[in-house]
DNA sequence: GAAACTATCATGACCACACGTCGTT
DNA sequence: CTAACGACGTGTGGTCATGATAGTT
């Protein structure tokens, strides 16, 4: 009873999710959970159907789609919560982020519509449009039979999606092989640009290594469009990787391998340790701890100027010796964990909180209770129990 | 432009003690 | 096998010290 009253920080997302596996199935195949909502078709589509339908022709590929809300999985997502790394519809966004003051401070950005081929080019177009896909991952080649201005926008947009890290591209246009210069790989933020995620996303790292020298683009678009790319990657980590494998030319795959090798070398050189996809902070983690996030992850202190905050976190050990299956499983676990992670402080033992709040302090530190104080406190707690009915604190 | 200084912000440490967990009897 | 007991570790919040950053001079 008492514990439940205090466990208000539990995310509404989990509550909603607990209702079932998925709430809405694909309008086309009716056998898979929907992943995107196509505005043009007014249809909810799974990843496979979306790829099939919107890769059918160029017109279809221009359909604007948005991700389905990750919480209710019933409505198109309207906002991307950066703190939760979740796409949410308006309703869920309101519910979740009005739960408590901390949640209300989450930074959310409007979901940007998706267009183009999300899952690589259609097979029929691969041969003729290799260059276009190398540059953009989506359909970005010049279209001579349609508006040129529109093409330019598409090209810039698609190109930007491949830029995981604007800084990286900004610095590396002349860098032909990232494995040739490990320091540069690290120093330009290749691995950890901006926010360092406690759940290091290897997929993102790997997938970002492909287009190193295949194109240059207008860097002024990077900042605004970076978030859109992140949105895509948040949704299609592993699948996107496989799709990339389908859609990119062998040169890129080679570069991905080079990047992985470089990563391994760099990590070993720097004492990096990443153990099997989960980063240990030397804290015991029980099943109850899933929702507990160390305060250190709630905010991110920026690294000193001109430096890359590679090692601000715990020691991590990179390992690239996973089998494909093992690695995929780990990545899936990571993504599931990332979805369910909570940034709010969760009170596991409300009784301890209650005691802590009533405990005498000296300059904020707990102080020893005098006999009188203990007696008064005892009386207070006793009366509280009889009045409110509090007493036994359920264990978890 | 560089250096020095101040203001602001973020984060970890500290404290006592009730409670949870585990091993032993 | 179960219950009782003891030892030990954990978790809790307010304040302060410290370090980093931003802004100003």
C-alpha cells in the first residue's frame, strides 16, 4: 500500500505496453505489428509491407510516413521524446510527460515525416541507381522527369539521413579510410558524438561507418536533419543494418568492417571495455532494478571544450567477436532495454523514503537521534500506522 | 585573442538507521 | 522442511564541496 503510493514514477509507457504485445496490426498483411503510418494511404503498415509498397515506384516512395506510437502502438507518433528515445502520439505524450515534473522536463521534438525507401532500394532499381543509393541510402538520384527543386530537397534529406554525425562528415571528407587513422575516428566524435548513451549502441556505430567517402553534402542541413536520422535509427537498428547490407555497394561493407576493426583496435588501445552489449557500472542489478537509472545518467555533463568525452563513463570493453546471431540478440536486448529505461528516479522502498524524510539532519546529513526524538518519532509512526493504515511495506 | 575573474550549474559524498537478504541454528 | 535468529549490506534525502562551463572584464 505504502510502496504503491510512492511508485508513481513508473512510466505510463510500461503500463500501456503491458496491455498486450501490439495493439494494431498491419492493414495489409494483418499478420505483423504495424511500424509506420502512411498518411497518403491512411494505412498502418508493418516494416515489410511498408518496404514492399513504398518501394514499388517513385511516387509511392514519396509518401510521407510517420512511426507508430511506441507506447500505445495505435496512433501515429507526433513527438519524439529524446529522454526516453521513444516516438509517442499526442495522447501518450501528454499522459507520460504529465506524470511528474521530471517527465514534463523531457525534451520532445515533433516527429518528422519519413519519405523515400526506408529499407533500401527496390531490387529493380538497384542496378541502375547504385550511385544514388550510395549517396543517400534512399532514392536520391536526380530525376529528370520531375521537378528539379523537389529533387534537390529529396537529395539533401536523404543524404542527411546517412550522416549519423555531422561533425564526422564535416571532418572526414578527405579521409578515405577510417581505419587508417584511428585517432581521427575517435577524435571527431565518430563513436560518441554529443550525448553518450549508457547503453552503447553498437548498431548505430556500425551503421554509421558506411558512407565515409562516398559523398559530400551540404553541411548546413546536418543539424536539423540529424534528429530525423536518429529517429530512423532508433526504430530500425538491427533491421536497418541488414537493409543497409542489402542496399549499399560492397565498398561500404568493406568500410564497415574496417571501422569495426578500427574500433576494436582503438578500444584495446584505450583500455575500453565493452562486455557483451551491456555496460557494467559495477552495481548489482536485479530484476527490480530495471527501472532504476543511476542519477549520473539523468543529465549529461559536457566534456571540456575541444575534447571528446570518450571515457567519462565507466570502463567499457568493446568486443567484436560476437557471432551474428549472438550479436543480434544482444542488440535486440539492448533496444528492448533502451525502450523500457526510465530516467525518473524510482523509489523502491517508500518506507525508507518516509524514514529518511523524517530523520533528523545536520547540514543535510543524517544525524543521530536522541532518545527523546526517537520516542517522539516512534509515537508519530505508531499513530500514522493506526490512522492511515500504513505499516507493513510490501517487498518486491 | 588571451587571461583572469565571477556566476551558475551539475554532481558526488556524507550521514544514520530501518529494512531486505542470506546463512546458520 | 520450516521457523527463528543474527550479521551484513542496501537505500533513503538534504546539504555542502568541488569541478566544469559560460559569461564578463
